[in-house]
C-alpha cells in the first residue's frame, strides 16, 4: 500500500444496493444478522497541533496512535484506557468517522474491503445523546426508520420494526413520552441512551460502535445499558465501544479487551485473561480490586501491585525515567507476548486473502431515500420541534405583540408637524432596528443542533440541502413572517400612518424583507459555529456598525467618500429608506396657517423641511417608485447571498473528528 493512503475495508452481508440491510419476512430480533469480524492492521494516526499564540504559532506533528493491531469478533469488544490514550480516536477510525488525513493502515471486515459508505450502514452511538428532546421516543425511532430504511420497505414494516425495538430495549412504558429538553422534563438518562441505541439499530447493522456509552449515567443505569449490549452481543452482533473506568460488574461482561496508553496497545485479547497476562509480566492484582482500576493504576504508574519481575529503582532519577517510558515498556512487553503473536498470525492469514486493496473513500455518503422524502420528514420533525418549544415560538409572538403595543403607545397619533416628522423617522428607525436584533434568535437554529446534524448527516439520514431548506421553512415562515404581520397590524393604526392599503402592505413587506435579510445574515455567521455566545457577539457587533449607516444617526451625504461605501452593507439602511419613502412622500408638515404662526413666533427656522419630499431629498434618498423598490431588491439580493454563504458553510463544514 502506498504511503499516505488510508485504507479501510468492510463487507456487509444481506444488503440491498443502497447498503441498507434487507428485512426478513418475519420480524427479527435486535441481532437478526450475525456480526462481522473486524480486523485492523498497523494503524498509525498523526495530527497537526498548533502551539503558541497568534503570530508565534507553530505547527507540530502529534502521534495519536502507533502500530495498533487487533481483531474484533462478535461479542462485547471494549477499548479501555486513560484520558488521552487514543481510545476514542481508534473507535472513530474503526467506524470510518475520523478525518483520513494523517491516517495509515488497513481495516478489513471478514477479510474484504470496506465500502466507501460504511459509516452509513454501520451503527454509531455518540457520547453525547443526539435525539430531538421535543419528540417522543417513538417519534425519534420512526424518524430514523423513515430515513434510513429504503422506500421499498412498507410503512407497516417500518412501524413493526420500531415497535420491536421499543419492546426489546424495554422502552414500552415511555414509548410515547417526550425525551426531554432543558425546559421540559423527559425520560431518564438510561432510557435516553437506549433511545439513541435504538435509532442505530433500525437498520440492524452487523457492527455497532458506541463512544463512552456510560458517560453521564449512574452506576446502576450504566450497568443496565451494558447488560442490554451484552444480550445483543450474545445474539451474534459485533459491538465495539470505548470506555474509561468501568465498575467490576460491567468489566466482567466484556468478551474482548483492548488496553491503550499513549497511543500504544498494552494488551489485546480475551478480557478475562488480562489479569493473568499482567501477572505474567510482574503485576499482581490485589484481592477485591477492580481489574479496570488495576490496569489504569499500572498505566499511570500508581499501582500498589507488587512488581515481582519488573524494574527495581535505586534513585529518583531512575524512577522519573521509568514514568516517562512506562507505556513504551509495557507496549514492548505486550509485543513479545503470546497474545500478540497469536493476534499477528491471525491478522496475516486474513490479509493474505486480500492482496488487491482499494483506497477507501471515507467521505462518500449514500442515502436510502429521495430528496423530497428527506425534506418531508426533516421538515415534519422541525415543525414538531417548533411546536414543542413554546418557550421559543409562542414567547416570541407574545413579546412581539407586547412590544408593538408599547411602541404604539409611545408614538401614538402622529401629527403632521415638526414633532410628527421627527417621530415618524424615529419610529421607522426603531422598527428596522428591532427587526434586525430580533433575528439574532436565528443563531441557535444551526448551533444548538450542530451535533445532531453532523451525526445524522454522516449516518446517511438526509442531504445537507434537505436539512437546510427544512430549517428555512420552519424559521422564516412562522418565526419571521408572522411577527412582522403582527407588528405591522398593531403599529400602523396606532401611529396613524398614511391611510392607504398600498402603504400598509408596503410597510409590512418591507419589515418582512428586513427580517429575512437579517436572519439570513445570522444563519451565515452561525453556520459552522459551536458556541452561541461567539456567534451572538459577531452578530451584535455587525448590527451596531450597520445601524450607524442606517441614515438616522448620521447624514449619509456628509460622510467622507472613502467611508461612504459602507452604507451599501447596511441592512437597516435599506429597510429604513423604503419605509421613509413609503410614508413621507406627499406629506406636508407645515401648512400655510402653520407657517404664519411659526414665522410670527420666530420658530420657522426650527423646521428645515416643510414636506416629506424635501426631507428625503436632503437625506439623499430617491423618492421615486424605483427608489422604493430598489431597496427591496437590494434586500432580496442580500438575502440570497447570505443564504448561499450559510449553505456552503454548512455543506463544507468539517463533519469528521
């Protein structure tokens, strides 16, 4: 194999052309298909690490895994090691979910090359639960079945599959209960974890990967989850998982154990033989000590075990040197053991039958269903999530109505005088500014669901385009359009603006366009971000600068030419300009009698413009019909540009660890 070509291979039995397991006539149990034998040969993995700060940054090559070999057979295969040992990296590599750059070695299943879409046909349960909390357990499982099983599988069969999994996982009592969010209480941690596992079991994968399946669970619940996995393993499924420090009742369930430290294999073989192996190299496990704790103590150099055949140190310097190379020495001892020789011989026999190897396309994603089918189900879930989150949806509508009443009361009954002109312009400035800042809530649209999106995309649930469009439909239509309508209906009549139907709907349309444009900018900034606070800060700073060029705080005609071009990037400016043209054109703010009174009172100089057209001209605004609609066109073009940026960022976002 040429150097630098990552190479992972798998053969899946009983699959259709889409790589989705074909269903049997009778309803199968959780392990309807036998597991596969996964072998990994000479796995090495390096990553580029940045050190230093800003200009002083340097790139260093970090070795994560070195010469890792092993065999994962049907059963419970545990990858154990301390933090930073490389166990999660190894799991992701075996599951084809690691960035192939810097990866060397071969992974075969049943001695055959791995299909490029293996990540879509295998099961992978991530460490952090990725289920939609506003949906019930059954709805989450039906969502997985609808998108991961092909259309050739009838709806009735999909429902039977969902019911079978609910029964087998012991979720019958909570099947129609919501999983739960930060606002609403849902099922327990163990039931949530089992729901995650159930979503991966929908396709009945031959191999199931789990990253730290006991994280966040109490001892009893963690034990229950592992007992479930053990039952599945006994039925012939290959289950591979990473785990940090299991209790003894969990450890004794393991069939195979891979012990890692500093990216090296310290032991690989039957889990119950591990204590015997360490005894053979001089480490004695104390009575009643948890084997998992015992192994980690040895790795960390903190073991109280007696090293009868190991190293004897006479000085502190020798002890320090020992600590630095402990993992290396333990790895060397393992490489000279009978366990390693047996594993190596078995790996060589498997690789002999696969002389012709092909480069695996890690990033290939295949889908079981069409784009329209995906769009239907993702949109359906998105709207359910919206309805199930009244704190976000209903609250925003209530706040909009309340704010409209408050603003209407402040600017109530605008008159056609100097104060009326000032108040009109002030009200329009507030309306456009409010539309911009209220769109900041769209930041969470992609950030909060980032982990769910990445997992489901890699697993072949849906295309990026289906997810993106469904989010736009669920956010732009109800969360941006409806508030704009409510705001206009309340404000327009309370303020007593121009009493024409055309002016009313023009204002409503303008507020919608400002909201759409600001929301699309929020999506463009937030797409790919992991922290809401960062995206929020970027949005706030951007809007503050845009507001400066909106046309109220500074006369745009007076700005120096080398800075005036910035006004073309101001969303509030387009909205405010359109609103001013719509409202001020044709209005007269100083009638003949009014002029006489003003002159006699020496107050005429306080009014600089008698008509709305004069004011617009002074502001450098084209008051013609084209002047109005060119602002709407600018907002529409800006919206499209931001949406394209958001989609591209989402599409090319790094989706591998």
